[in-house]
C-alpha cells in the first residue's frame, strides 16, 4: 500500500511537471509570435520576470529556451525604448550563453548593443598534468676513478629512463589577434640516472666496478609565457568557430628546488654499498643535507599544442601540449661538489656541472571565466 501511494505521488509529480513544461513552452512560442507581429507589450507581459508564472517558466526552461527568451526580451526592451532593461536582459543572455553569437539577420540595434559589452573571457585558468623526460647536458665533466665518460639516462647497461612528473596551474589572458599571456605555478619531479665505469684495481677480482646513481629533484617553478593561437576566431561556412586550434608558445621560468636527493644507488663488483639515508640528500634540511644542488635556477622554454573546444558553449578547452625546457644555469653548486663524502669516497661518484633540461608532454583543461560588463567607453 505504501509503495502504491509513493508511486501515485511520483506519477502525479511527473504529470504536473510535464503540464508546467508544456505551458511554459507555449508561453515562449506565444511571445515569439507576438514579437513577429509587432505586439511588443505582449512580449513583455508574457516574459515578465516579476510575474510568478513567468518566473516559474524561466526556472523550468531548457538552456536553449532561456537563451531564446532572454534574447527576445532584449529586443523587446530595445524597441520599447527601455535601454536599462535591455542591458540587463543582454547580461542575463550572456551569462546563460557566454559567447553568444548573433545571427546576421538579428536587428542592427541588437548588434550595436552587443558591441558595447565585453563578451570575451576576462581570463582563463588552465590545469595540466603529464610526464617529463630529463635531458641532462654536461657543461664540464668531473671524475674520480672512471675509465670512460659517464652515461646519463642511456641504454646499454643503464636502465634509467629519466621519466618524471609535471603538474601546472596557469592563469591566461587573451590580448588580441590570438595572442595570449600566461603566468602560473608548476610542480615538477625530474629524475636522471648516471652510470660510471670505475677502473678495477685488484687483479684478483674480475671485471670493472660499475655504479649507478639516480638523482631526483622536486621543483616549484613560476613560468611566464606568450602563446599564439592559430585561427583563434576563425569560423566555418556556417559561422561556427573551429573546434580545433593549434598553438605555439615560448617563455621563461624561475625555478626553486624544494628537494634533491639520490633515491637509488647500485654497484656491480666489489663490496656491497648502501647509501645512508641521512647523508643521501643533495639538498637537505638543517644538518642532514649537503647543498650540492643550486637551490634557485632559471630556464627558457618553448613548445606546441592543440586545443579542442569543449562543452555546450564551446568556450572551454581540452589541451595536449609538447614542451622543451632549457635550463640556463648550472644545476650543481660547484662550491659543494665534493661535500657528500659517502657518495664521493664509498661509491666513487662526483657530480658533473650540468644543465637539467627536460622535454614534457601534458594533458590539460582550460576553463574560461567571464564577467559580461559594459565597456568603459560606453559607460
């Protein structure tokens, strides 16, 4: 019995909702017919937001119906010489459809009013995550007992791929003609592995001593960039903006090393070696670390990407981006190159002067933020 009552209540609710929806759809159709016949006061009466029935309809309208209603109200207020209400209705229209595109057959008066308002985003927020690969460039090599040059992230005996992680938030603003500027904050984990071949001094032991060390740094970076979007406002034959947009960008970054340490060491030949945890860090806290890494650095970068318009309004973007970062300064602090005695004496490794470059691939989402207000010259 109880389930039957609940079912009847639900059915009644559906019938009432359908009835209200049908009435509101007819109300909008009647308003559009009234506008076509020049009965502007009837339009304002049917869509009067102070009227409870009309107010309920605005709440139950579909998105497309709300856009039609707001646009109809805006035109009716224009032709009844009520500019303040026309502006309010246009703002409501732009809040519902952020970059609403006027049709060629829309009244010139509506086009004129539309041109007085900011319809472009005030800024965009981009979030990107992805992977990077470290590409260390040796500026000057330093050795202990190596019989040949050290290998960085190479195949052969070394298994290190130098794969790390990126996460970035960027605030972007469009300037003009597809040119954007952006400022953000990036968190980056960069890894690189070094393999050194040591000359074996004891003839009773076969083969050479080979060591591997894996260096990991965590950085906070502040990138500033300029981006050019190809075909930013280009439209197809139907007047719809292109969904895919290629872009290129370049910029610079201030880099701050939060931590840098050896996360793994390995040695083939000789006695086993375990790197002590307390002294393993290149950059540590208090007395536990030795500052072999330069805490601050800088870099320049460039890359290409592609955006795909997303959502009903097509104003947000899914992005795919390929980027190369070129470090400007030495990643290693020369003054403390030999400070880590465990690594230097026990395993025979010393850090080279190097630039820690990376190539990265990221996937992201860009959200557009709007505030439809009147342009300064028309206030």
